[in-house]
C-alpha cells in the first residue's frame, strides 16, 4: 500500500486523523493533512482505507 495526500484539496476536516492517527496528522496552523507514513503496514491498512473513504475532499489516494 502506498499513500499520498493532496494538501491543496484538503479541507481540514480531521477525518483522516480520527480514523488513522498513526498514518495522518494535521498541521497546527491550518489543520491541513500531513502524511506520517507513506507505506503503512498491514496492521494499519484497514484504518488507512477508512480514512481515505471518510475524507470529504478526496485528498487521500491509496495505491495497492
């Protein structure tokens, strides 16, 4: 699994961090998504997929 984020599309909803806090964070100044782990292991795959599905801006992209 390879994860990328489009910070320009991010609307700072925080759904990514709520679903996968080990993989995503938010910048302190504006809440835009920050990717912590670009290649999450199998133990974080399901929550990473949930975070991508929950993103209202579709700013998270997963390549299997």
